[in-house]
C-alpha cells in the first residue's frame, strides 16, 4: 500500500472527522494547480492512463484481475471484460468529444472546489468514469471506496501516480465504513459536490447530510427490445450474455425483454434458446455465489411463477432448476421483474411501439434500452426508448459497454459538475 504523498490514505491510519476535513482542505488548495493544466494536457494524461491499463503487460490490470476477483467474487474473465470496457471508453478522442460537447466555453469558476465520490461495489469499475470526469473538468476529488471493493480505487490512484503524476495531487482515496455518522457528516460538509452510487436507501442517508449539491446514481434497471425478424440464435446468445454479465447487479443489466409476438411456438423456442445459452454461460462465466437470503429470494420468485402457471396464468418458466438462470415468458399484464442473478422476464408485445405501454411500469427507474432488430426499424425502437425516459439507447450487444459520455442516471458526464448544468438531452447511444 502506498503512502499519502501518492494520495491514498493508509488504512492503518485511524480516520477521524478532522482528518477527513483536512484531506478535503488540501485538495481544495490544489484545485488551482489542476485547473492550470490545459484541458489538452488533462486529456492526454487520462489517455496515457487508459493505454497503460489496456496494455498486455499492465501491472495494475494484472493485480486488478486478482484482487477484484477476490473482493467481488466475479471470475477473472468477467474482470477482464469490465476493465476492457472501462478503459476502452477513456481514450483521447472520446474525451475530446465529451469536452467539446459539454464544457465548450464553460466558466471554470462554476466548477465545484472539491467533489466527494461515494462508490458502490456491485459492478467492477462503478464510479471510475465519474472520478476521471471530475479530474478532466478540473475538479479535485476525495474518493470513498465501497467496503466490499476497495482495490480498484487504490490501483487507480497508484497508476495515476506512475503514469499521470500531473493529476496525482488532485485525488485522494480515503476508506471508511458507510454509515459512520461523524465521518459521513464531515465529508459531506467539507466538499461542494457529492457523487453518490448505490441503493436508494444509501443515497437517502447521504442526502440527509444536506451536501451543497448531490448527484444520485441509484437503483436503476434496463431492458431489451427485440424485433420479430431477429428471434435467432445470435440474438439469444447476445441477450443471455448481457443478462449473465455481472449477474444483473448493474443498472445496465437487462431484467426484462420485450419481444415482438409472431406466434406462441416461435416465442417459446426463443425463450428456451436463451435459457440454454444462460446454462452454457454458467461454465464460461460462472455466477457469484448468492447469499442464503438471495438464494431464498430467487427460490420464492421462481416458485411464484411456477405456481401462477399451475393456476392457469399464461406463464412459462424455461430453466431455473436449483436456482440456475431462467427465462420466464409472461403473457399476462401482471409480469414483474426478476430477482436478478440471471433471471430474465420475456414479455411478448404486438409491435415494437406496443412496448411503450408496459414500459410505463418502469417509469422513473429505467436506465437503458438495448435493441436487436433491422436498421430500418431503428427509429421505432428509439421512439419507445425516448418515451420511456431511458438515458441510453444502443445495440443489445453494447448494453453493458457504455461510452464515457453516457448520461448515467440522467446526469451529463461533465456538464453535471457545473453549478447549473445545461438542460437534459435525449438518450445517448
């Protein structure tokens, strides 16, 4: 573990409220130094950092593969995918485009002096886009890692110190257990902006601290939209992969798929095909073992679906033996999202446009819509995504590989850091 000069607070050092305030004060004093760097220099620094992580001999990537597998339970193959998606979206051209789109002509005095990032541990890399966006915009950052996943933030700081030292003094990682009343209050009171990730109950607790500004990245869900002409093995494979990746723990994980209905047999065959693909992925990308409570939740949900089918509801369960991944084809108006851990609900609809009505059930919680279908029907699917309030619309196979400029939870990546962010825009691709 590295020392304070590299901006990682050693875990052996007792963290007290006064210490948290001192860390924020030190970062605030360094804001001028960060903002004196030309924006092109900041872009170049982050691009170098991404290249270093993507390199085949990257020491940080090798350690992340080992350490994150230990902390998250995900196999090394999933960690590799997560890191490839994360750093692949942080190259120079993508950063330049985001700066031109969101910060062109912005007055730096409207930027906060210091930001606090309260991270979650549900998906590897959650919050890294936000941390690097802050540094790119010229905002020093105090980072509180998730208790369940402290390793990636520490490796991020270490790699910045080695590859992009001009950014090193603008970021400090300080771990403490969430819910520590005095420390949470001290941190929220010492900064100008809080970017908070996690469950809504966690965000409500942070909001109760009355920070100057709070950007919430809370509980969200995503869906897939599949045209009738695309009910093939390729789509089944892509849908199963997106469902299995991160065990539906992330806001970009599909929980429901709306499929154009061209006949009961065709729909059932497609659902069965997806279930078979989920079973195959158990061998290649095995699930994180759920807790006893999570296993009970899955069992109750699956048994309820089977009971509904026995009682005459138009429901069919594909897979799900011993809690394994399943696809529940539900033709009733009473469909519900599954309990995560690779349990997908398939809802047949008459047309792509008809999906807009059942999607209202997810109003206010929908993050992204992944589309599988012909390009000539792209406009129809995009209209459904826009009407549903989704923040992202993209090809199904790219659902969990978002670009840097993805408007996560509706917040523009860079412009949201400003005291008065520009008006919201349509969903990003």
